[in-house]
C-alpha cells in the first residue's frame, strides 16, 4: 500500500554538483586580531583577541566547504573577513585569483555582487520596516542591476518562488512570517544578484527541527541548480556532514583538521575532532547505548591569552611536554587529510 | 511500581487578545522513581508549559491551568495552597532552566543563591549552608569552590552557570528534577559535559529527571521513556527504543526522517515535514497534524484521534497508526 510507505532514507549520494579544480576562494595565512583598548584620553592597546590566528584554505568552484567549531573559535570572523566586513590583520584572500584587499571601492562593489551572505538569525537580519519585496529588491537597486521598478518586481516574484514562497509575500512585512519563511527571504535576497559564492553563517540553527530540513534541502537544490559555491559555517556537526564536500575544524582561531567530509567523520585524527564528534548524540538509542561517552574536560580558553604551543594542549588527552612550546603545523597525513597535531 | 508523578488530562490555556491558546490540551504522562523521561517537540508544542504547570509557574493572567490533575507522590499539586506549593518548589521538585544567563540573579553572589534555597527549605543556619554549598559545587565539578562562591554570575561561563543551576537544583535533595532545554544554549562539548553530569548525579542520587528538549539525539542518549508532543498534545509515547525503532505516529516518523545524522554519509536524503506547525488559536475538531501529514484520511478532518496503545506500552494518537506501524516493523 502506497499510503503506508515510511519515508525511507536513500543511502545513495544524491548530490550531483560537479566540483571543479580551480579555487574560487583562497585564504592564505589569515589573521584577525581585535585590539582591547584602555583609557579615554590616551587610548592604548592593552591586549588583543586573536579571533583568527593564521589559517589557510581554499574552496573550489561548486564546492560546499564547511567550517565547524564551537562559539568563539573564529569561524564567523573568517566569513566576515572574506566579505571584507573586517580588515584582516594579516594574510591574503583571493577571489578568482584577485587579492581582494587590493581592490578599490568600485571594484569591491563589483565583487560584492559575486559574494553574498545568509545570516543566522532570520529575525534580526531583515529590516522590520521594509516589505519583503523591497528587502529582496534592494540589492538589485543598490547595484543598479534592474533600475526598472516593474522588472525588479518581476524578478522579486521569481526569486520568491525559487525559494518556495508565494509571490504574494512581496507585500508583507517580516513580522507576518515564521522563522523558516524569513530564512527563505534571506536566501532570496542573497540570490538576487546572481552570486557565485555564498557564505552561509549558521543558516539553520535558529530554526525548528522540522523546518531545518526544508531549508537544508532548499540550499542543496539551489546549489545544484545555479552551480553555487558555499562556505558553510556551523556548529551543528550533523548538518555539516550532510551538506559539505570538505570540512575544516577550527579551535581557538586555528584550523586543527581539514579533510574530505566523510573521511573526517569516519576517521577523525585530531583529538579535538574526535572529542567533538563523540559529544554529538545520534538519534538512535541502540547506537547510543553502545557508544562510549567520554567527556572532554575543561572549557575553551580565552582567545585573549591563548595557551602556549598547541592551543588545545590543556584539554588534550594525548598532550606531552613538547605540546606546551611547539605550535603544530597543519600537515598532510593522508592525501587530502590535514591535521595539526604532533602526536598523531 | 508506585508512580512518582502522574499528570492526568492536564489542560493549560492562555487567554490572549488573539484568542484562547490551548498550550497544553489534555496531556497525561507519568514518571517513575529515579527514571529519566524525555519530552520532545518543537517550539510552541506545549512541552515547556506542561512542565511549568507541574510547579504552577504559569503566569496568571494570561495563563491558567483549566483542568486535570497533577499527582506528586499521591498529592494533587493543583489543590495545594500557595504556601504549600512553595514548599514543593525547589525542595521536592527542582527545575533547571534553559538560559543560564538569565535564570541566576546577577546581583547576588553564587554562594548566596545556593544558601538561600537551603536556609529557606531546610531551615539550616548560614554557616552550615555555606559548608553545604561548597560540597554542592564540588559535586557538580566546580573546583576552588570557596572562592567561586563569593563570585557573581558574570564571572562564570555558560557551562559553569548551568553547573551552578544543577547544584541549586540538587541542594535540597529533590525527588524530581525538571530540566527545560538545559543545554540548548551551550556548545556541544559543554552540552555533553552537563548532560553526563546530570545523568551521573540523578542515577547516583536516585533522582527522577524530566528532560525537555527539541534535540532527538539528546533524548536517544539519555531518556528511558519518551513523550512526543505536537500542538499541545502527546501524539506518541513509549520507551526510547520503541519511539526510535518503531515509530507509530506520522509526526515522529517525519521528525526522524528530517534530521541530519552524524552517522549518515554525506548527501543522505532528508525528507522534511512539509508546512509549518499550526497556530494554536485556530485548531479545529480534527487532528492538528493533518495538514502536514502524508497519511491523512478523511476521518482525520472530523475527529481528534485519541492516544491508544499500539502494543507493549507504546501509545499513538493517530487514526492510521495500525497501517503505519506494520511495514516499519516488518522492515526492521
């Protein structure tokens, strides 16, 4: 009987986006230090928050690259640096081979059409006084893509339907919509300029469980349809595994492990990655009863005064004396699998 | 076995300008001594309101418990006077809230917040309470307790604050702890620390635990029995194994198929539940899940399905439950 068929999960990999070889984004030695100042008249810098501390990675065209880690690890700051919302302290960011720090304002504006962002909070990222149609139409107006109001409106309707919303929503205000619908509007706005690259900063973490899957599937469909490249920033490791081709794990401003998605989850090598994965419960009591629930001790130290040597050493089960002084380099342990640990 | 807590047909409603919200609409469940019961559901399904109703913490107005019984060790909590229920709160039944940032008083030291409960409920002297507070912080894994007790909540990280909340909850040796989304605001590794701590302490001290969460993984890892709530009602209940391996309500089935799992390969297809949770002021005489249900038939629009046993202590509120569970059983 067709009515009773349970929603079986297909094990087959359905993602069909071809991933190219040439990098669309290349981040080299990125550092972002935020100064902490003291004094009103003679302001002086007393310390620095090392939000991002020398990370390098590249993202290939058509690829979804996951950046995971706990709060304060620097994943969002990395995204903001790529968007040029922060001026990096050190390091370079190349978009299609061009160093974006060297662009003048006009060139940067042109670049901003190609790089868009979807924010975490669908409540604060939409202007409550603007209608949905104006929110989605604004980027086109600002960039002079569609100066004609009627054509712009038609494009807004099209974007709304692409994102699974009724075009009549264009006349509504954000407060009339649910969280999931608002997030679809945020996605529509990001698509308005036909970008090549979208930074998704925790796009589903504010949504309810049953709505999360809808938005995840939408992001996947759009990726396949428009050949988009995503930088997917999230703390939810299950969502990241579902969506990403390659994943980098961050801890206190550094990348500790980077590998192909399934390889990272099936064979985590860095002790932090292992602890992180062990902490995530799986919705299956049978499996859970067999898993070992070892808990990582301690908390993430302050990025103002990070531990010497390997930043993870105070919490690390494998730490030896040398870890206090030696900063581990990211090295390729297997083809494509990079780990920053001297003890593995 | 004697039930520690029994909810019978609990109804809590909010009278708002937009209409009457039936936040909890005829909910019955029980908790046995020392066991861990999970309540799962999405925001607005009534899981928190049902828990707050147990301790009569519903703001009135606009809210009101309009019907049902809450039997705690044989006593109906709804019939107690205000003075009597205050003796139950924090003493026999303690709560751990979601937001460790807002549930502690920012202008009192941590020590004072713990000793206040002790002095109030146990009537012990300040010095004895101080000593007990040191002991409690040690119990929840906060080192250097004497110094920490003199500090204020802003000196503590989120995880540490939640440990303080647990210490406060345990302070009067309650029979039952209600944890409302206790780890939702925390990072995964801290979440694991807090949940392991709660499991360890409740098992060791024989305290029963109601854990309210939207996270299916947390429930699978920690709960003995599970109640799934949707739109103010329990739609399915059973042991954790029954619920996860043999779901017999379309909503449970839908939830399980829609969450990405850590142990599933990349790109495994997710099957979302279509539509959105209903507006609780606009419910009709039919099943509230019907507009999103793939199995709905004509009867679902007319009558609300009752929660009925599908076998072996597992209950489902669905007209199609028999047709639903067979193929799943056969498949597993």
